[in-house]
C-alpha cells in the first residue's frame, strides 16, 4: 500500500491524529450552520488592522490584501504562464477580493446553504476543530518525556536520533492518553445500540452496492449515492443512541464513504461488520458532544474559522456552478486558437541554474563581489548563505513568474544578481549562476494536442466569465474602497519580508528569530482548513527550505485532506516507483519516463488516447525532498486496477509522497478498467 502518513506527529497538530484514530464524520442538526444563514458579521481582523475596503458585512484589511497580492504574484499555471502578462497590483487584487465577497453574499441569498454537501462539509469542519480543541485541552502540559525514556528508545533502535526518539515517545503517550480518554467518554455517554435495525442496514448496503439507481461500473458505494439514493426515512433509521444524540443510517454510510475503497470492510453483510463500522461512526460524535458539554463550541476563534470555511465552500460552489455554463470549443476553434498561440504549445524555455539565497541586499552584494573575485561558488554559499544546502536544478517561466526575465537575460556560465526571487511566502535576494539555457521550440499542430488546447481555451473562458459575474455583482452590492490606504503597497519591496533563517538558527529554540519561524506555521494553521487553502499554501511556500518535521506535517495533512475532501468522487493512483530511476517498465512491457517539471502546484486537464474518453484530472505538488510534479509518459495502473496513459504532449502528473507516486483525480469522464470495462465518473 502507499505510505500516505508519516510517523512524525506533534501535539500541535492533534486533529490529524484524531482524524486517523477517530475517523468519521456525521450529519446532525447543525446549530452553528443555522447561525450563518443570515449576515454572519464576519470580522476579518482585529480593531488595529487597517481597513482597505468594505462590502455589506465584510471588511478587507490591508494585511489580507498584501497576503492575497503576494499569492497572486506567484505563478500557478505552470504550463501556460504568460511572460508578457502584467504582474498583479493592489487595486486589481482588491477588486477581485471584493467580487469574491459579493459572490459569497449572493450564494447565501440564492440559498446555497440548503445544499446538503455544503452543510455536511461545514459541520465536519467544525467537528474536527472541536475535537482539536478538546484534545489540546486534555493533553496540554500532561505529556512528560524524560531523558531516560529517550535514551532507552535510542538504545532499542540505534537508527533513531534524539529528536525522532522523543517524537515517537510523545506520539505513543498521546495515543494512549487519548484512547483512555475516549473510553471514559464512551462509558459515561450511555451508548445504546439498536441491533434490531442491523438486518435493514445489511439490506440497504447490499442495494446501494449491487443495484445503484445510476449506472456505476465502480465496485464501491459512492458518496453521491448516500445523498441521492437513500430515502429520508432510510437516512433517519436510528442505529445507536447516546446521552446527547443518536447515530443514523446516514451517519453510518458517511463513515463508510470516508474510508478509501480498497480499505473498506468486506464483512458489512454481517451484523458483526455493521456493528464494527458503527463503533467507528460513534467516535467523532461522542467526542464532539463532550467538547460541546465543556463549552468549546462557543470559542470565538473557532466560530470565526467555521464562518471563514463556510465562505470558502460557498465561493467554491459558486465558481463550480459558473463553470457549468461554459461550452466546449469546436474543432475549428481549437485549431484557430493554436494558430494564434503556437509558441505556448511548443517545448518551453528552460534554464539550469544554481543559486545562493541571501539574507538581504547588502549580503547579496557581498556574495556577488566574492564570486567576482574568483572564489568558488559552493564555498561562497557555505560562507555567506543561511541556506547551506543547494544544488543545480532546472527552472521554467512558470516557476519563476515575473522574475523569469531577469534570469533569461543571463547567458550560460554567467553569474547574475543580485536579483529577486520567490522565497517561502515572500521575496528575497539571490545570486544566480546560469549553467544551461534552452530556448523554446514551436511544434506543429496535431490532434493529440486537442485536450491541452481545449483546456486552455476553457480556462480563459472561465476567467472571463467569473470576471463578468463579479463585476455584475459589484454593481448590485454597494462597496467602498479606501484608495489612500493602498496607494503605497509595494509587493516587491523587501523591507517587510521575512528574513531567511539558517538551518543552524532553526535548531535553536530561544532566539530572536523565533517570531520569524512562526510565520509559515501560522500560515499553515490557516491553510490546513481545507484542500484549496492548503493548495494555495503549498504554491506559495518553498517547503524544502523549511524544517523537515514541518514538511512532514504539511505532507500528511495534504494526504489526509485528499482522502477526506468533499470535492466529489475520487480515488488515489498509487505507483510504487524508485525515484532514482529515470525509466520504469510498466506491466504492458512499455515504459514510464520521468522528468521533473518544477515545484509549483498545478491544476490541469488531460485527455487519453482516442480509444478512451476524456477525463478531467487535478494534480498538486508537495516539494518534499525530491518532491515536485513528475510527468509520466506511458501507461500506469492504479491500486484499483485502472490503466492510465500519458502522451508525449500531455503526460500524466504525479505527486511524490515518501518516494511513491500519488495523484488525485476528479471530474467527469471515463477510464478503462483492467478487464476492459469503461468506467464513467460523475461530475460530483
């Protein structure tokens, strides 16, 4: 099986542990959601924050604008980055933020909160956060680890260093304490199971599994079936009662659908199997009930996080609805578009570079002077740079964004700088050595490129459609911009950007730069709320420059969100690959070629060969170790037996997680099962 979760886990992120050990989410009356049906009175920042715009019951602060502006500056469309596009500016980004707020307001007015998928998702989010607060309250200050325990652990396993030994002990103690705490909650909750309803559960499960209302070639029950194929009476069949609530058949099925298909129980045709899954379904509600008893559901920070999450879901649903209005381009339109944009569909430009990150402009000038005096590049890096580790790599316009032109102006064997570059969530100075320079090449049109061209056309259409819709709503909802508050915002100025922190400094817990270190963590805390936010975080971070433990936390959180997200029917492709090899034989006696494509997160669509139907796919990159987007040409098979084929002009992309290929697919279309059956997936 694919290793999705690393063993590294800290108390700071206990909700992930809760999700693994107590992994189930339920539907119940959502009091918090009911509070959000009207204007939620969202406050985006503290009273000291500078307000730059208002619309209805929302305010946008300067801090939020600056953060959003920096995000917009980062390139995110790796394969179609426009070198000549103007970089984002404060006014444009602020108008976009106002338009998004208007879309959220309109979504509420249009009754989007009645959407069961949204309300369920928001409730799950709140439940996870409640359990997070509960566990932090229980564990805080109670996990004590002695030097003797660490020593004994290292003696038992000589491969462990002190930090990892401590982490493993911490994790074991945390797990034991939480398990004991849950048993206490279970005992006092007066759980009563209605086993007389188990036979009915078995019948309904068999019906959904074997006789779905809609044609479904997949061998597992899908989330949409629970929403659409269960009658209200069936959804409300009570399977268990406890002091403050009940578990229904709908809750039971949701617990089932939270398990990836290959790992779902195979004994659900027996009362014992039904009971075991019911135990799983009970865990989260009992923990949430305990948290509410303690008043944790009145936590102001929690309520704001829930409101913010609901806003993101409403915006996502709005954008999804608008995308459905798009029309597929005709063959003639595809050919005409290619003719106008030949260069962007050819082999892209690339540079092989090595670089030295610098603390500030003064340090960058010192580095440049040292190199010009004839000193060795690596020696200078070790002497001056806070980032001691570095090696040559290939970069592209889509990786460098607005800083690409600075690099492309250089020639092979030339050292350029000081020049700016994206570093973590900010911009820093660097000295760059140009090693190789490969110009782009145009390609002749072929029908194999239609999928890529179609995707580009529809992406542009979608952007234009959303822009028009936002403008329309801004004429409907009064808003105000405080122009004097944004006129001096300069995203490329470096005086307010975070300093680069060296590896040596990171190891010291009590230093002046501790506050600098907290910023990515704080950003991560906000980003981990949902998959789209985490994707944005990954896109704007150079994770490989951060402490390894932090990388692992991001990695496992991302993997968890992929498996528990509400983006529709999904599955994970797993390919056990040795990343050190450049060509891996596939089961069809072909081969899969690997080439690194950069470290930015990318969403894309691909089309399989003509004997297969188009299928939308989404990918993301976690730059952990060698992690980045890896492109595959040839055929690969997923853990469920599906075959996928990447083409020369449109290869498959995979995420690397702990050295294994991992990709998340979604959308509408069909793939071919290993026995030749065509499997069609719904849009949602």
